[in-house]
C-alpha cells in the first residue's frame, strides 16, 4: 500500500508540473499559436521575413532601386492595401499580409513582393 501511495504522489506531481509548464512550452514551441491568443502585432521592418522582402511601413521609405513598375502598375499606385496578398483587418484600417501570418501591416507600407490584385 505504501508503494501505491508513493506512486500516486509521483504521478500527481508530474501532472501538476506539466500543467504549470505547458503555457511556457507552447510559447517556445508554437509562437504563432501563442501570438494568436493575444493581440496582433505589427511587422517590424528590417527583421526576419520583413528584411528578406524589403518591407517598409511607409512606401516613401523604400529604396529608390525598388521603386519600380510591377505587373504594369506604376510605383505610385503600389502599396500594401493595393496588393493581392493584403487583407483588410476588420477592426482597423490596417491589414494582414499572406507573407506575415498573425501580424499586421500598414496600408501605406510596401515590399518587393507586391503583386497586382486580379480583376
């Protein structure tokens, strides 16, 4: 009987430890799930994927060499809000981009991945 009581407390302690550690493990292992539970954050220009595609939150900040006509659309008419990858966020004027899941982009931002919306 002493062994079963000892075994019960060992298992109970293991379960309590797992429950306490689960939120931290989720944040480390599944950052997109943890972020989805909280408020969406803005994409940070110059970091991670944003740096790879040259995202800027204001198209006036884009390098001159990247200010080019794409898909027959003049640069003046290109911005996140006119891109095929952009979806307007229902709670604000900002939006979401397919390149940056669970993050927001500014409608006047732009990157080198801008794509013309289909007609």
